[in-house]
């Protein structure tokens, strides 16, 4: 990509084999400069008289992790010239490598994913010809990788050898092809594993049907099936050109832009201004204590154990402790059932876990994570005890999902060590870790927890301290908006269907059942208490709970559940809705009975966008892209829509504001647009301030910093936003919006 860091290197041995090594750390991604260099290296090897055969390998034990996604962003922004259509699949892979008059062998060590596998196979259209149509569709449509032995059995690779023998074995294989001791076959024209046309079309049509069912909003999986079919019906060369044409269209699609945004947003979450740029080195965390062995505590313990941390699990009595340890063992046991862990590995992992009933074992722990019920006084007492028993360097973390951390640490003198470590359930599976800092939290503690998050394979987002933090706060209107619609006549199940059709894993009512009504009421009361002017108060869930309905756990909630937890509509639900309606004093509105899917989606999600704007404006989330990742990984917002703020900008701030304002006038403060949204709409500006590094630090150092912040801040930032967050947002600006560019030039002068 413009960095020119990616390259290939050619080394010719005495045996006449040229080894072309892909070098682009950390995973040898295929940037445009790597692909250009690969072609040049092949051309060189083909022209040299001392080269008989060629081996392609990857540096540092990795063949290639795939195409460099940053190239797409560079092409979109105009920073990188787009290669001519077909340059990679036709010119480099087919016409240069596969058509070469000298044999070549791929020596795959470690990863060969996506484009990396395509290079190893010498291009697209080859996978069905190597492993058969059904298996190739599974691999392409699910992105499910295969390991070496399975790849050998499928015919995807020719041999499996140890890493230290790999390159030498590949060299010999290439020489054996040259000497006709091994077959020299152009994979593109293999047909022995392709089914007869009628059978092939049945497989392809089945794949289409399954894809439409699993991903109804996505076009690219269907395009993938189409170009495979083209290769089977009309031959591989026409299919390559159809693929090139289809790729050009997909590259410019909204889905492509959304997924590229999410890819980079996820990688940017661990960059925190004033924290990760200070040169702090994470301290080693070896032993972690968990307080509470319930669903969350046992899940957190599992996540830590899977990354080889020593874990102490504390409970209040033997019964609860035994149950907590049992949950951890069950979590690991599910991995054994799926073939992801051996029985021996399970026993070894469980040996890292120790259950206790007191704090004596906490005297040498490096981190404690409190995961007890959401009770303020209980948590305050726990943290007061932790301060007495834990060493001075110990990180004191809470898994609270809503309670203000300053309140939790009120009885301690160690507020610089207190931090939120908010996992999402199930904690050993869900990828997001919300790291909550207060104004007192030490930067070192944040860096330490970021490192732990990375080691347990979580994506961390750093957020500020407030009720609900980022994820739960911005999504509290999700269920409340659903309740608003239901009380006015919209069917519960229509709402859930519309929201799942939009791309969410489940609608607000199925989610409420899964979470449980007790949790829903407890967290909902926090928002009613802290944001009374913008909460919708419905008695529907409390009424149902009074009748011993608690959601999925009791097999009755908004849905009925069978022995396998399969949900089905409940005809008795109407009775509870009518009772809630009478308490609220709301009548059925015919307009809401016939509400369109579009209106359902907007009335559910626009209040969520509104709250996300407040989270951003208040500096709870430093970057809008962090909000996008929080929505995708914390709540299941569809990644192909780019995250909550990215999706909102695709609709436009003016449109969202106008609809919320209309509903606010009709139905009250729940829909009232926040000041930030109103301001952006008035300017016709996006909600996201898109940020990439521009080396602005050097510019800012040349002017009076407070003056700059005041000048830019008054125009573009809420007045209560702290200077650290303003600095970050200015420091990472992208020259995309001309208004911002003009403002900066006005402050700095054109010469800057």
C-alpha cells in the first residue's frame, strides 16, 4: 500500500531452485506492492538461466494471512492507484505463475488464508477443482479454515511435512516435477473433482438457498456462487473475467465500505490518546482472582484459564463454589465436545483453577475481577476488603454493567487502581471487553488491562465512567422503544422479525427473554433513575415477572420455550399487554398496528443512535469507530452495515433528526434529539468525525495549543468535552469534510 514495506526476496540455491519469500510482517499480507514484487520476482526467476524451478514461501513461519485490506481503503480514498481489472487473478497468478515454463511449488508454513491460499493454489477458480464443489463452497461461504492433515485428505495440498523440512521438501518436489517424477498439472483445468453439470447445479442452488436464509442482506456470497457456476458451465477462463467484473462492482458497494470500516475500527480500539502513546510497558499479570462463580464469573474464569492464567475463584459458601467450578468445567467440556480441546488439555487447564471461600489467597494476586450481583453496598464492601488483602500493585476491576465505578470505590483509598472490566455473556465466547476508566484510574492500570484483554483474545474498547458505560447505555432505548410500539398496537413478533431481518441476531423481546426479566428490570431502573427525562416507562415486564415469567430461564417470557429452548409465540401475551396498556393510559393506534418494517427499524434504532450521540459528545467514547465496534461486538449489530454510527451516517444526520423531532412532538421526551445530533443536522454534517493519523502533532506543536482547541472546539465540539478528548479528535482528523479543513486553515494559516 503506499508504505512500500511489503516485498518479496529471491534466493537461488546450488540445486537451481529459486525460493521467492513473501516479506510483509506480521502475517505477510498481500499488499499491492507485495503482489507487484511477486510478479517481478517470478519474471526474474523465469528469465534466469541458473533457475530450474521455483518455490514460494512466507517469512517467519507464515505463508500469508491474505490480501492487505488497507489497499481497499487506500483505493477508495484515492491514496493508492487501483490496479487494472484482472491484474492479480489473471496477470499475476494465471498468466505469470501458472503459465510459467518452470514448475513452482508453494511451501505453506502457518497461515494461508484468503488471498494467501489463492496464491498457493495459483489463483481463484481453483478450489472447486482441488477439493470438490461442496467442500469448496463450505470453505468460501463460511471462511472456515482447514488444518494440514485435513487439507491433505481433501487434495488441497500434496504433502504435509514438519516446518524445518518444509522448504527443502518443496525444493525437491519442484525438481521432481521438472524431472517428470511428479505430475505437472495446471490446476485451473482439472475437472476430475467437479460433479456432472446437473448435480453441480443442484449443489449450487442448495448453497444459494442456504445463503439467502443465513445472510438475506448480503450480495457477495451469492456473487461468489455465481462465478463458481460460470467456471463449471463455461470454463475457467470466462469465469476469471466474470469474477474480475463482479469484484469491481462489489468493491464499490456499501457492504464493502462497511466491512472495511469495521476491519480497521477493530484494530484501532487499543489506541488510546494519553494512555497508549506514553511508552508505558504492561506489567506481567500471572495470577487473577475472580469474585463470584455465577454465569459471568465462571465465564471470565474460563476465558483466563484458556489463556493459561492461574485463577482463584472465590465464593461465599461451598455449595456456590462447587457450582461455580462446575460451570467452568462445563464451559471447557463444551470445547472437548466440539473437538477444540482434548480431555487431557481440559484436566491440565482445570489444574490452573483453585476455589476458595476467603481472601487469604489474594495476598499475591496481580488482578482481581469482581463479578457479583449488581448491588452497590455489596460491591463497596468487597472493594474495601480487597484493599486490605490485595498487594499494592494489584489491579482492582469490576465486571459491573451499569453501576458508577466511583460509587463502587467510594470506601477505598485505591481509586487509581479501580477499573471496569465489563465482559459480555457468555464471557468466554463474546469478543468484546469494555474497559471503563474513571478520572482517577492510573494509565498504567489501563495499559495492564489492555494487555490482558489482548492475551485472552478480546477486542477492548476504552470508555468513560457513567451509568451503563457505552454499550448498555446506548442500547437501553432498544427494548424501551419496542415496549413503546407494543403498547400502541405493534405486534411483538412482527417487531422481532423486522429487527432480525435488518440483521440483528435477535429482536428486543427475544433478547429480553434471553437476558432474563430480573436483569432487565434491575438495569432498566438504573436508566430510569439517571435519565428520567428520556426513558419510556412501561409496566409490561414487571407485570409478567409478577406472574412468575422471567424469560427463557422459566420457559415463559415474551415467548414460550420447549425442552430444547426453541422459542414459539405465546397467545397469552395479549392479556399482559392489555394490562400494561391500561396502566400506561395508552390506546391502540391503528397506525402502529400496520407499521411498516422500515418504520419499525427506525423507531427502534433511532433512539439508540440518539443515545450513542450523547455517549460520543460526552467523551464516554473517544472515537465514533469505538461505538461502531461496541455495537457490533457487544450487541450483534450487523457488521456489514458498518456499526451504529456508520449506518446512521449512511442515512444522514438531517433525516434521523427530523424523524426523532417529529416523534418527540407527537409522543414526548423519549424521542427528543440530543444537542449534538441537532447541531450536526443543522450543519448537514456526519455524526462521525472520521479520524486517521495525519501527523497533525507536528502542526499543533507549532501553534498555541489552547488557542487552537478553543477555536476549533467552539465550532465543532460540545462545550463540556474535556481537552484530552478534543486533542485526540483534532490530532486524528481526516481532511474529508471541507468545513473542518477550512476551520483548521483559518486557525493555522494556509502556510501550515
